[in-house]
C-alpha cells in the first residue's frame, strides 16, 4: 500500500472511530447544559487531541520496542473508560439536582394543560454575573483532554494491531498520526453539527431541555455500566 493511501485510510478510519457510542456519550455528557457552539466544537476537538496524544505515545513506544498490550491490560483500560462514563453521567444528573430543576403540569380553566420546568435556586443579579463569568472562563477543555486521553489509552491495543500491518515503523507512526487527525476532525465536525440541536433545545421549552439533559446523563451511565460488565470477567 502506498504511503499516502495509508495516511488517507488512517484519517478515514479515525473519523469513523470518533462516532463510536462511548465517545459520543462522553462528548454529549461534557456538553450537556453548555451549548455555546464554539465551546462544544472546542471540547470535541480537544477530546480528539487527547485521544491522539495517548495513542501516539503508547503505541509509538510499544512499536519501537516490539511489545504488545495483553488482553487483561486492554480490559483494564476499557474498565476505566466505563468508570469515567459513569462519573460523567452522574455529574450531569448531579448538576440537574443541584439546580433543583423539575417539571410541573397544570391545567387551565379552558382545559389546556401546560408543562413547565423551573428551578428554585436564587437568581439575583450577583449570582447571574458570577455564573456568566464562570461560563466564559471554564468551558471544560482540561476535562475534555483528560477524557480523550483515557479513551485513547483504551483504544491503543486495537491501534497496535492496525499499525503493525504497516511495513515500517515510520509508516506505522504515520498511520497513527493520520488516524488521530481523523478523530480530531471527525469529533470537531460532529460537535459542530450537534451544536445546532443543542442550541435549539437551549432556546426552546425548558422542560424539553431538562428531559434531554437527563437522558444524556442516563445514557452515559448505561453505556459506562455495560462497559464495566463487558470487561469485568477478564479482570476477575
């Protein structure tokens, strides 16, 4: 296989890899309740960067020394991904609880039923300014980088198998870099697309936003729990 064809293949596979369920759940959980388009795209791109850093570091070292990752180590890394997803999902649900968001149904005299979601937290001007300032100074990039690095470590065993098919160390490293570039591009584009419905939800009915955010947290919990169960037998 020609070198540039190998790089193109790596980039395409990396873009597809970014669409895996656990990756989507992690990025969605990071973006829940924070729907600035720039922030969502940055988190997606930084996730891909963290993913690439660990893939290139781990796989590069192992390829140089001709080593591999044992199945038990691979299961342990996947187990950590499960724990991370559970923590992300729990954090989303905890943020809803802290804001004391809840839904009320009420019916008017004309028989029309309305749904309202609201919070009982104080909303004075100083609190609002503090929250606004915090939103602009902390958009979760460090957390996105760390989550991407955990995902990258978990995927290093599979990447070694793909990279080992290259006929030289240089080609193998080039494939990994192209794969990483594809994952960064794929997650950034996906985050850009996802920012539109997220912003529409943010501007729309508050109860719908609450239900969507809760669903994101629950999905992250479910995917994380399944990942734990899948890898528990290999560790016990």
